[in-house]
C-alpha cells in the first residue's frame, strides 16, 4: 500500500465508490456505488481493469490534491477543467502525477460528476463487502481536507491511454429517460400522468440520496394510504406536494410515497449527470407487455 | 397463492401478495422470500421483502419463461405453512427512565395513561418484524396496542440518539443509528441493532418476533458498559447463539 494523494480542498462533495454494496438491502443498506456507472466502467476500461476497483466520485468539483508519490490516473465523467501544476489536462485520457504535483479539479460546464481513478484503484477498508461510502450508516471514509488517499504500487503504462471521442458520453442540459410504469400509476389523475410523460421537468436540488425535480404536479385521484414498499436507484416517488423525487444510489431501500415508476438502469447515468436547472423528459417504457 | 408480478426493470421484479398489512399476507411474503432465496439462488442477487410484496434483484435479464415456468411453477409446490414459526424470538431490554424517556411525560398526558401503564402496554405484545428499512437495521414492527397510538412530533428532532425507542402513528421502533426523527421517545436500549464491528452486524431480520423488557437505569449502565467492552456479548445476552 502506498500514499497516493493528500486532499487539500475537499470541494462540494466527494466519496469513494466501488461497484456497490450488495446483499444488504433487506437490512436497510442501499447499494451505494457509482452514480454514473457508465463513466465509471469506461474509466476502468481505459485503465485496463475490469475488476471491482475503488474510484473517487467528485460531485460538482472544487477539489485540489497534492501527489504524495508517482502514479498514473484517469479522470472521467463530467469535464471539470482539471489542471496539473496549473497546466490543463484532458479528461478520458490517463495522466501521470509526480510527487509534489498539484492536481486541481475545477468546475464543469456540462454534467455534474467526475471520477478520479488511479491504476489499481484507491485502497480502502472493505465493510460489508464493499469500499463504497455510505455516510448515513457511517460506512466508509468521510473525506476531509488533509485526508490521505491510498493505492497500490503499479507500473505506469508505456503510452498514455484514452477513449475514442465517439465513445465518450455527452451530458447535454436536456435528456430523455425511459420509465417503467409502476402498478401504482393508475392512482394518479390521468391528465397529470399524461403531462408527466409529455412535459419537461427541471432539477432543483439533489445529492446521492435523491434528485428533486420541478414541473407539472401529479395529484392522486383520491387520498389513498400507500403501504411502504421496496425502492431502489431510479424509483420515482411523488410526495404529497406533487413534485417528483428520483431516488439515487444512496436512496432508501423502502419508501412510503406513491411511485410513478422506475427509470431503466441503462439510463440512470443521464439522470446522475444532470446539473441544477437541467431538464429531463420521461418516456414510457412498456417492459411489462 | 400466485402473486401479481410487477416488472420494474430488465433485471428487477416485484411479487405482490395483497394490498393490506395483515399477518396472512405477511406469511406469504415471508414464505416467498425464503423460497426464492433457497430454491432460486442461482438466478438472484438479493431480495427485499416488505408488508405485502417481495422485490427480487436478478443476476440476469428476466424472461417470462423464467418467471412462470421456473419460479411460479416451483412456488406453487412450496409449503407455505411454517414460514413464520421457524423465526427467532428476541427480547430487547429498554430503560424507560430519565434521561432517556424524553417524551414519556407528555405522551402520558396526551393519551391519558400513567407512565407505568404505558410501559406495561409497550412491553406486553409480541411484535412482528415486518421488514427492515428507512435506516440500516431499522425494524418496522407490527403489533402496537391501540391505546398507544399517538401522532408523530410536528417538528421532528434534528438528532435522535442511537438506541432510542419511540412510538408514532400505529408503530413502535428502535433507532439503530443517530438520526433525525419524529417519533415520541419513551425509552432507550443499550443494544446496538446495527454494529459493523460484530460478526453479525444486524441483530434483526424480517419475520423475527420481538418483545420489550423493562430495565432500570443501573441495569442499562451495566449492560452498556459490558457491550462497549465486548460487542459480541449481545448474542449471549439475548440468547441468540
């Protein structure tokens, strides 16, 4: 094990994430793991690593690090105008930090989440079979200014590696995502459901637990007691005021609000990468037929 | 009983056994959860049971053949009867005294029962752990006596201490970790429902049966001290070995 980086500025929010924590949902522990799984997996591919390794997930940016040893990294996801010793570096392409180098991850213009992955991943204590951070249960590392991130000794590549431009995911300010309707969909007013699937919603706030959207309200046909039921990353809940909440990677395992449906796993990266003010359209996906 | 199947994604399906909270529906949920974890292990990652349904996370794309020809065909032959009888019964010690019983005085006035009566009524039933959720290891318990139904706090507390025992609405529960919360706090247990340092981090699981037992402040302090020295002692204490 070797010291890789010292966090000088922890930024808006960041956390260590591996593939996620499975088999504990029935005990109330969400899977956690990467919010944008597509970028995370592509980042691992660039490093030639298909194993379950741990990346630093950076929300919105504003971070800086000091390199404590020589190591090779890749930054993927939203382009956060990263600089090494004030010189710009490219996302989606590996780069080398030497001892003493300063890495600055600034702010993105498109997309909200970036992953910093060293070759071999970060080393972190595994709790309940995962290194993913889930702070509500005090699992994993609560990164502060001064936190040291560890890795393992790996030789650097002969040449820098990257991804062809056409494979790099784009994060425009509007996305369409597919929604599998819940059996509870007919609890809502029909005209509201039609508007839900035809109009746009705007992201107003959010974190790893849930994203809150604003748009046309969904009202229930009549006041109905909903039994709490299992929820997951992608579940769209409608609290009494009528505006949708999309549960994200750290979202609760069981919820009592009425549910419109679930966003397909394949489309969740698009949601995860939205920025406050970005718009989303929900497309009905009839998987049940 | 054949459940209604609701597909949620390519690899996620829910099996729905009713639309009410009752023991016969929950018996089916518990039996199905046991069945699918035992007999269909090779197809699944994990399951989450709740009052009326089991959500199953598969390790492959679901096909209608897998659901009907494999799973439902096997389920029809599964003996449902004993699902709940095989589960554990656990007694949780609770101190209903100061400084833990934050809301007991007010609750006593509001529902017109003496503190002793409230404690007696809280300790009397054998509760069922319907499922775990909301917080890591937090049990949704069924079986609270009607006399103890009381609205939740209008303004939730910013921080409720781990171990706090509360009542709210038609439910009673135990906070497994420090958390904001709106339940009326009537006591505290020195026992950790969730502790990653233990060999078995989670004390409870869906289907368990649970009783509360009144302890004094002195007993609370003694137990807390013993448990802080040896977190595994909890299993000996609760005779769960």
